[in-house]
């Protein structure tokens, strides 16, 4: 196990030395490595993995993101970074995420993950193409840490499995929400919209899969990586559970005073003519405009400039196409990633509009708690720079069971059957990875 190749757990008062060394070629993908706690592969390329756990920060309740910032600052204050001339710049960072809403992860199967959690690993593994680096988090002198890192890097290449994405264990049952209760939920939302309570509410449904055996994590993440290179791929392991996903949507990225996000909403099955049909759809254009307005409204008080295109672009994915408007802002001063996340999350793309009323409706009416589905996963560093993806196209795997979620934005013009079909297309991102049959619609 990699446990023997990275430093032992750190004592609380120790300062933390960060030492980076190259990993000898050939570098394995991050999802091949044992002792993986968090895996993050942004859609722009490259990947990073948390190996082991040196420290963690967690928080609960309405102020969870502010509390995470405070606890993370205390942890980063212990960091001593040693330069690595033969490696690209790398700032110590925490990787993890948070649930859709406070309390959404209190019930099974989510309890292992909690409200909000980020990890400081005992080693970071970074990969760009065929080059890779290992950054060890260790107590003690630079020399001792460098020696430890060099030995660990050599062991990684010798011990990491080289498993290719193989066939998953058979799916023995797929239990979906029945269409009648889904239609009833959509109609209830439409009545709330007609009464003026909301403009939009995102309705989610869950699929529960029974597998013949627990899936191999290496093969599972390998298939996820291979099938969805145009998405943010991620995994968070806690206890016996692993939250995985391939999200097309960035919540927010921050670099100094520059913020990037996107308004993604409006969906349609892919295929010939889908992009044009989506751009011509009044219902989908209206739904996407709601998201764009809400994001602009949240960022405007914090920004000196705000750029968003007047017409959305079409984002084409493996199973579905979306309308998307990239948004870029320059802040009046640098702000922490989690401060921006608190201002933006949940956007109307995953919650609704107005946000607070929509989240209240979701908490009262949805049949199963969302947990981290439609929350966020990503990273941030000591300066507050970082990136978060919206945790959609996601699910939780524990033992020989898996739970997948998919949502649809319900507006006044929504058709229940069309929205049910849309959520089915979105579920395919993980149903295929898990080896579910093409229909995947067995009701339970």
C-alpha cells in the first residue's frame, strides 16, 4: 500500500514542509494510485490526487463555508513551502467539497461525507501528460522531507496498479422513481410557479443500483476518465463510500482578482440538429437566462467589470447538449474562492429562482436527500485561489450499491414526460460507467 511510501500522520503542532520531486516515468494516472482520498481532473487537462490524510477541515450549518475558511487559514499558517526548480509551481491546497445544502448529507447514504469537508493529504500526486510530480507533506527538515519524497516517488511507480478500465460487475437491478410520482412533483412545482412562489425549481430524481459485487475503484475511475474527458472528473472517498462524478459545469474559479463561472441550463438529447433546436427553444433559452441573470446579480456588487455574452453557446457532451454562457468578472479586491462560492451557490441551474424559496421547496418535497449531488467539489489554496465544479452527473458508490441523481429545471412551460426523459439522459453519464443496461429505467 502507498501508506508505507508517504509520511506518517502528523502531530497537530508540527510545522508542515512541502517538498516536490518528479515521479519517474512512466507516470500512472492518479486514479491508479492506492490510498487515494480525493481525485480531481479538470476539463482543461491534467489531474491531481490526495494520497492519505495529514489533516482535514470540516464544518456544518449555514455558515459552513465561512467556518471552513477560518479553519483552513489556521492549517495553512503551518505550511513551509520548499522550492522545487525542476517542477512547475505548486501551491499547497485543500481538496474536497460540500453538500447541496446544510443538513443534506445527514441521512444515509451520505453521512460519511458530512456537510463540508476538505483534505490536506500526506502526499499530492500531480500529472500533466506523461510527466508527474509528488509533493510530500512532512514534519521535519527540508533534507529529511526531500529524502522521504524521493523514496516515495520511486515506490509509487513500482507499486501502482496498471489496471485498464475493465468490465464492471453486472448490475442486477435499477430502481428508478416511478413516472407517476415524478409527474405529480412537476405539476406541483408548476402550480407553485403559477401562484408566484418561484420562477423556477430544479426537480431531481434518484436511481438506486444493485451490483453483483463492489466495483473496483481503479476500473471505475478509469472508465469515468475515459468516457468524459470534456468534463470535470472527480472522486471523494470517505469511509466505505466514494462520491464520483463527471460534471460539465464550473461553479467558480478564482485567480487573484479574476473570477470565471458559467450559466449552464437548458438541455436536450444530442444528435443531428440538437444544437440548433436548443438555441431555437424559447423554453430552454428562458430557463438559461434565469441562471445568467442570477449569476450576474450575485457578482455585480463584488466586481469592477463583468463580461457575459448576450447569446449563449451550445456545450455538446456525450449524451446531452446544454446552453451555456461563460461569465468573467474582475473583482474590486481579491476574495476567497469559498466567499465567491457562498455568493453563487446554489445557482438556479441546480436550485431555482428565487434561490432561498427553491431550496426550501426541495428540502420539503424531494423524496431522497441530495447529499453532495449538486453541491461542489474542487480545491483552494492559502491565497483563496482555486476552482470548484458543480457536483452534477454524480453519484455515491458504497459496497455493491450505487445511488445516482439527475435534475431538470422546471419552469411554467415544462412538460413532465420531457423532463423525465431529460433526467434519464443525464443519468447515463454514470449508468454507462457502472455498466447499467441501456434503458436503465426499471422502476422500484
